[in-house]
């Protein structure tokens, strides 16, 4: 297929009985291969087969998020979520046959040790007992996402969704910011009863999954789902503590300086996004202008990124405009059989739009490169703790091009973006610790869980202040908006771990841009063929949870920010 675009791709539901028959037959063929080359051929064959099988699922998933009110794709998604877990035992049987083959050593020599590491991880986190639970989990997460996507907030004479209302968090009038923040809060408070029920059910279901696999709760399974093989909870807890000691005091200084700039005694939660008294940087053009500037930037950055952005635009592999009914999220996924990334988000005419064009496209560029450098689809994507380095580092590589997107406000963009990259990290580790608390203590009531969030804000974000009459946020309701907690357990810490890698790359760019880009390309091309620690070493990056790792990683960005606030 050459002259295709995403909107023209046709959807047809797979014949799942045929899939089951194929896998049963494939297992037998693997068990009877005469030599290593024949086994390699079967591995490639299975890889190609499932690439084609994944395409209709990806079409359903993407088109459901593009319009969560489209009943056809909503129903089709339900079909996939019901059936796919029942296919997994047959896939694992094929994997077991490959692992037991007399030619296993040959497979490992050809594809690397990560081939069997990933295979073992998939096996350890699955049991047929969990199939009904996985089906229940999918229904609940879909319901949460639909509640978010169909949000309608009446404000400023408009009907706004969650992305639309957030633009007002940067408004010049403090009373408007306050009112918008309250309207945002009111939406979650209105839906709190059902959100509590969904979260309680997810905790119960996921903890049962963990017990079915022999664990006390879901936490070890969540780590396995994130592909973590060479570190665990102890290292993550150590990292969170480093953030509390090293980053929280810096963030307090940054917000104190912001309060002084804005002329207020204290930064309230609704002030945090208003970085400059005379207004934050705003895009110099409309949505189409931003995409065209991105095309120019990626062509200037490197031949590889130029080829990549043309591929994305020519095949219409991005949907970035905010529309009613569109899921309130942003993501990159892959159409594996087409070697094509796909990017989804919702522009809102703030600096967020630039982050979309660099963060999500950073993911997409990494996928594009890995799909052309790696031999099998298992290696087209990396563990999630590596993936976010691609995206956050691409945001840093875009700094020299800020004038193209923001004109005379480019320096405002650079400062606000760098400050947010740093001040976000304490929030990110709070999200992670919150999930640990919830799964480790299922006996907590919904209100007790929510109060745990408020305690974490006081621990990691002591500057965070809400109006006294906002009872919902005062008792901890802010966490409800973070969809990763519901949809992607234990993912969120990755954003904070990988911020360290992105800040390292920022320093490397200043010291030797060509070498930094070489390391970044290597990081993208390696895909999932190495473990987390091996991949960091390949890209010449430090290990973030080692003692002193946080301080070393953020020192360059810290110095830039502190010098800037002295001049303001």
C-alpha cells in the first residue's frame, strides 16, 4: 500500500475463529520445525500475521477516541475487549513452544536476549482466571473515558470540553481564572459518585488479578505491565524521595517568584498556569499554521525527521484539533502492518499545542525509526520508562525553533515550558505514590483515598492552595482529572523518570549538539530490543534513581531558571 491515508483505511472485523485455528496450527508447526531457519521463518510469519490483525483493532480504538459518541465503533471496541483476552492463552502457547524449542539458543542469538525476557514477562502477568476481570476492567475504563470526552461546561457564553476550559486557566483576569478553575472542579464534583464507584471497582478487580497471579495485590502486576524488568518499587520510592528533597524546594522558589511577578501574596491553584503578568506565550497562528511550522522545523532538524513529518502529514496520521465528543487525551499509537505511527490530541491555542507537536511527535518519530531499524514488531516500541525520554527530549530539541511558533513571545514560551517541565515532577511522583497507597490499602473508603491525595499534595506540592470554599479540592478531589490513574496503572512515574533523561539531553545539546542528536537517534532506533538500564547506557544517560541522580540531571535546567527569575 502506497497511496493511502488514515481516513480511507477500511475496517473489517477479523474472523476470530480463524485466528484461533491459526494459532493452534502454528503451535504445532513450531514444535515440529526441522531447523533454526525454519523457526525464524515462523516467528516472522506470526509477527506479520498479528500486525495485520492489530490494524482493525487500532482503527476501532482510534476512531472511538475521535468520536466517543459513534455507537458503531463503541460497540466494535467492546467486541475486541471481550474477545482479545481469550486469544492470549493461544498466543502464550505458541511462545511456550518457541521457548521450549531445541533452537532457542539460535533465536536468542538472532533476536537478542530481550526476545525471551519480554516473552517471559507476558507469561508471568497472565492467567486465564483473569480473563473475566480484564473484560470488566475494559468496560470501566471505557466508561471513565467517555465521561471525560462528553464533558460539557457552560462558560463565557460557550459550551466547552475539558481541553477548552483549560485555556482560561491562563486568562489575564484573575477572577476569570478562578471562575474557570471552579467550573472545572464542579464538573468532577458532579461526577464524583460514579467516579468513586469506578475507581473502587478498578482497585478491587486489579487486586484480584494480582492475587490470581500469586501476589498480595496488583502492584507487582502493574510494574510488569509497564515492562519493568531491572528495577522495582524500592528504586521508585528512592526516586520519589530524591524529588521531595531536591525538586520541591526549587519549585517553591519558582512559584514564589511567580507570585511576585503577578503581584499576589500567594499563588493559588488557579494562578499556576499564568506565568507572566502581561500574558503567556500564545501560538502565532491557527491550528493549521502550527502544523505547517512543525513540518518546517522537522525538515530543518534532520533528514530523518524531515522524512518522518512528510510521512505523517501525507498519510493524514495526526488528528490534533479539538472537537466535541473527542476523547480528552493525547497519545501515539502504531499501525504496525503499515509501519506507521498515529498521533491524537486536542489543540487549545496555548503553549500546550507546541508540546503536542513535539511530545507526541517525539513518540511517533521514535516509533517510525524503530519500525525501520528493528526486525520484529516486539521491538517497534520500548518500555514506557524509556518511551517518554523520546517525547520529552524532542520538546527540548524544539527550543531553537520557538520563534517560528510564537514570534516575539518565544522566550516566554521557553521559560514557561522549562519551568513546567520541572514543576510537573513533584505532581508526577504524587500520582505514583497515590496509586501505591490505593492498591496497598483497599480497605480505605473513597473519601479516605481522596484525603490521601490531599496529604500527598501537602508533601510534594506545599505551594498548592485552593479557595477555602472549594470543599471538593480542599478534601483532595483534584486527582480525579488524571486519566492515567484510571486507564494506565503505574504509567505516570515514567514522565518523571524520563524528565531526568530529557534534562540530561538538554545539557548535552548545549555542550555538543551533534553528539546529542547522535545519542538521541540511537535511543530511537533501539526500540524495545534492550532492557531499561541497557538502553540508558546505549544513549549515554544516567540512572535516575541512583543517589544524586535527580540533582545531577536537573542542575543545568535549575541554573537557567534561577538566573531567569533573578532578571524578571
